[in-house]
C-alpha cells in the first residue's frame, strides 16, 4: 500500500478475569490482537500491545473464600495460567498487566480523584440487581425470567438484590456527549454493536454505582477506606496504567488515546459507555476505536463448565500446532461474528490450505531449485505469463491483504492471499518445470525463480498470522531478518542483491506437515 501510516499504534485486549483457567475465547482474542499488532509493526509503526488480568471484584473474593485461601493467592495462581497461554501462543505483548500491581492502584485512585474534581462523584445508597458473574448492575427492565422463575441478567447469569452505601458516578451527565461519540464513524464496530449501544443510551442513562462496601478485595477509594472501587472502574483504568498514568510520561504522550480496544461483544457497554464517560470526566481523550468481536463456539455451542465442553487452548495448540491454530481462528470466522470450531475443521483447513497449497508450493519449488539448479539463483527476464503471476501475487500481498487487515477483516485478507497461492500452483501445473527440464532447461530456471520470487511475497504477507512458520520459510529463502516487513516488498532490488550475495538454496525442510485427526474425531480432507 502506498499510504502506509507510520504513526505510533496502541492496541489492548480486554484484561481477562482469572476466576477460571483460559478457554478458547481468551485465546481467540489474544491471537487476533497479536495479528493486528504484528501487522501494524510490519507497516513500520511503533506498536504498544497490552494485555493482562483483571483480578479484583466480588467474584474473585467469593471464589477464594470457597477454596479457603486468600484472594491474592488465587489471583497469583490464576493470572499465571493466562500469561502461560499468551506465551505458548506466541502473543507479542509489551506489557502483561495485573490489577493487583502497585502502579495500577495508583492510576485507579488518580482517575477517581480526577472524576471527583469534576464534581461527578457523590455518596448515596444503592438498591438494585447485581450479577456477580458479570460484575454488572442491571435495571429491572433488562432482566429475564429463568425456567424456575428466578431473575437472570441479559447474559443469562444469576442476579441478586444488593443494598449498600455507594459512591455514584454522574453517568447521566454524559448522555449527549456519549451519543455524539457513538454516532461518530469508526468509534465502535461492528455496526450492530454500535446500534445496540446507541439504543441503550437513547433509552436514558442512570447514574452508576462505582464503589462497594460489602467486601474489601479491590482498590481502596481515596478518602473512603471502607469502600473499594467498582471492579470496572479499576479494570478499565489498566489501559492508562500501562502508559504510566497519572504521570505525564513519554508513553502517555505517544500512545494515548488508544488506537484500538479489542474486546468481546459481551462487554461493549463497559468500554463504549462507562469508559468514555470516565475519561471525559477525568479530562482525558477517549479511545479512537473499540471493536466488539463475536464468540468462538465449540461445535456451535458456547463453552461452559456446566456443559462440560470447555477446551483448554493449550491442549489445542499442543495437538494441532500453535501456527495451525492461529491460522484457523483468523481464517475460519468473519471477524466480528460468532464462529465455530472443531478438531475436524482445524485439520481440514490446515491440510487443505497450509500443507497442500502453500506448504507444498514452497517444498516443491525449493526442492527443484536445489536439485535442478544446484541451488544457484540467477537474474532472469520473464515472459508475459510470468509477469502476470508476479502482478497477481504482488497485488494480493501488497494491496488486498493489507487493505482487509486494516479493516480487521482477517478472513477476507487471507482469502486474497490464498488466491495468490492458488495462482502459483496453477502456474506450476501449466508451466510444468519437470517437463521443461528436458525440453527447455533455461525456461525451467525462469519458472522456478519466478516461484521463488512469489514465495518471498507470500511469506512476508502472512507473517502476522503464522510468524514462526513464515520466518522459517524466509530463512530457507535467504531473506535477511531486516527485510521482512511490508516496506521490503516495495524494494525492487532485493532479488538482485540476493543473487549477488552468492546465496544458494539448500534442500528444504517442510514448513507445514499434514495433520492427522485424533482417533474418534472423524476424517480429515
């Protein structure tokens, strides 16, 4: 793309609530955020990528009490599982934040004091419905009736009647500014989420209870030590903590407001109504974009402990490979919508597209260069058919995939990339270099080197999704580590430089071996 943006870029995931071990939904969001971060780095941007765990609140306090341990002990253990997941899935975060850390407590108290200075906090009594599982307050009109007549939240979680002294935030004061923000193009996507939030605000906003006195596991309210902050005031502030707030740090000046908060669709209200209102009150800029992605379903069902269908993402990564899992999740689902996974689907997708199409293209191209040309590359002039292939590959890798990834349309971007892979395989079949070896060896060299040329573009373009496998292929292609970003694809002299360096292609190592389904899981394509 000719209009590459090189400004700093700040992306965050929602910080995970560690009252249980990570599931596939946590992995999905982490991988998507990592793909975005890597993609922006390849564009030449200075990226700040933050994730972490949200460890306060009544849910954590009760879980610890049930287990006869301290909340801090539980938080330390469970947060470790989320960090382990991120590291196993090759998530390239710059900061893994924990809300129990001292700098986060200071940041949370600072934003509280800034909201207080704006006259937006007052002490009163809260009486209403609260979902411990959601850590959310609900109006009577939002509740559902369960099968047994019990009241449930919109998320089908139990609610309980809560009465206690509380600090309140004047959310109603920000009704019009929030409507203007929600209606502004690009702030909240997809459009369906934006429409939901606009309708919610148009229905009228009530002031929000933002402290609790019935438990003490949380950030203390300044000047009211018997109160702890409502967990969402604390949790949302993490996005500022990581940049050094409340100090006027270089990172705050460079990266705030955030370019993208990537979150699940079930917490859009907190990020697009409560969070912007808190920031407006504290006289801070609001984030540029919030994207509420859909859920990943296990064979069409939402994962839950009661159904016994919760999948450990580390087990999936161990079974099918980290890069195959990353590819599947970004390829299979139109980002923003719900999607489904199964062992059969992962194996089928990985085998058809990575092993059979891309992996086989790389393996046979490099094998033929090593065997039939002694691995020696030469300068060459192509025919119209060669130039046509080059144009297709470059357009897919330099224009189509980046354009779609900028819109967070990962599946469409990968589809464009695959069309280029398929074009290369069709070119191989039509040009038949194995036959040219006997009839026109010089033409054979041109065909093989044209494919070598194409592989370099394809590997660089797909690096955000499968970074380790793409780099392994680029190693075999002899591409230096500092020539693997998107700007390098615009360098017309790279091939001549590689030829002149004396690089030779060795016997290749397969990049994407075929996967086999575990016993009892069906048959893979």
